[in-house]
C-alpha cells in the first residue's frame, strides 16, 4: 500500500477474530493499522493487537531496513493498538515512547511500566520534528478513550486519526467503506458525538489530503464525503430517508403486524423500509440503522410485566448512545396485560427530541381487522 514516499504501512489483518471488542461480529475480520514515518528521525505510529506481535515487529523491521526507530507514537491505549508497546520498547532499546499524560497512566496499568526514562509526554498543540515531517499532536478525548491523541503531519498533509474514520473488516476484503464504518462508529464511538464534533472542529483548521486511521483503509479520495458522514453521525443527524422496523416476535403474531406495516409503508412510497428481527439479526446492525434513519418502529411483546428481553436490550443500546432527534412508532402485543408500549415511552422520557406517533398499535394475541386499520394509520403517520 503506497501512502507517501516516506511512510510505510506496517499493520496487520486479523482473520481469526471471532468478536471485536468481545461483542461485534466482524465477518471480514479486522485490520490493526500501524505506520512508519521515515525521516531524519523515524517514528512508528501505534502498535497492533496482542496476537500479531511477531508479524508487526517483522513488518516494522522490514520498513526500517536495518535502521533504528526513534519514537513509538501511541495515540490510543486500547489493547487492539497498544498491546505490543512493551515489546517494542524491549526490542528497540534506543526508542522513546510519545503519548499523552493520561496514556502513560494506562500504560502503567497494562504493562506495570510507564517508561519514565524513555518517554515524551505531549499535550494539545505540541509538535515533534522528524526532519521534514513536522508532527502536531491534537487531543481527542473520548474518541474513543480519554487519553487519545491524533497526529497531523504537515509535510504529507496527513491526519493520523486513531480510531476516527476506522471501520470493521480486514484490508484484503473488498467491501463498501460506509456500511462497516457506520456500524463501527455507531457501535463503538456513538455515545461520544459531542467529542467527535470537537475533533471535527479542530480538523477544520488543517489542510488534510490523507487520513490514516487505526482500522480500515487509508483514505485519500473524497475526504469531504467521509468527513460529512462523520459530521452527520456525531451530530445525531438523519443520514438516509426511510423507516426502520425493529421487532421481536414469539409466535409470529407481532411479526405478521410488522410485515403488514412494511408492505403498507412500501405502498405509500417510503424510500426505504428496513426490517430487523432483534433476536436473530445482528444487534449492532440494528443499532446502526436506528441512527442512520430518522424514523423507527419498535414492535414487541410484553414479557414478565416488561419489554421483551431483546427489545429491552435494543432500547438500552440506543439510550446508551444518546439516541435523539428521531420519531418512534410502537406496535405492542400482549395476551392479558400489554405494557411494552408504555415502558418504551418511559425509557425515552429523558431523551432529546424524541417524538412518538399518535398511533400505537396494541395487539392482544393476534392481529385483528382493527389492528390492520391502526397499522395503516401508523404507516400514514410515518410517511
Ligand atoms: Fe481501535 Fe478504541 O481501539
């Protein structure tokens, strides 16, 4: 992969991983990116996951061609990037580690060592000259941990963006950037929209031609497109017109209502109807869709006097990420005391700019003719 004459890619592809961060399915694996900047001084940008230490060190040595690195720049201490910091420091004894003060606290927690004799602590706006490559460090707290810094190289006009602009998927798979970058962003960084907005504000002042994230491809084209999506996602805006129907169904009756609603919405010309079964489909994809579209219908049963478990989990996932600026419709089902609709409304009581449709479809066991009329009314309200 060509980045610039002086910058070599030394990251790795993880095709063995089952769940990223212990929870996200990654059908096309994961990339842990790392870069070497070769100048009068040599800097290595971040390390990789623990399982790839040998491969990464070999990649770094290959890029160095016998030279010694001067710096390891640690932008983020989450172990998918930092696991090999101690190993690097043992391997390259003259190198210094460059990071934020908060990162060194976490480093000590992970490695029992914060390299107090071999470290450079950097803060907002600090610079490090490698020769012609002048690096400026920009703090990016909570994008996605508190210690995060990103690094701007004014020579190549490259932003080393840490987790920002990353995606799921190894680099040797051919897949759309947007879908897996969105699922990654909403799932992992979604709660921290305000902090991402702050970073985007700082980035406005930089002339950026290349973005080198810690996951996913290096971005060199159409940067406005990627930055604009990050702006929409982090401001909880609506990216696409359409309706998401997220449901759980025990015996198929709630699902029947969902299918009727989907048909009705399509008939009325809804540009996109996305239906997801929360018990069987990928929850992270459902959460992503909830943030992508502006309208959502939650269809579920009452269970043990509460919301059915998979829907309860889904609602929690939305709340945890600051779900806002959306319209919600409800289909509830209950054979003797349906309360799911009321519980869902209560759950969003403190959410910003959440509105509910006037129509609530209440099914008592099976879909009736009256329910069909309600479903039709709900569809009209959503269009
Ligand atoms: Fe890719 Fe937050 O670590």
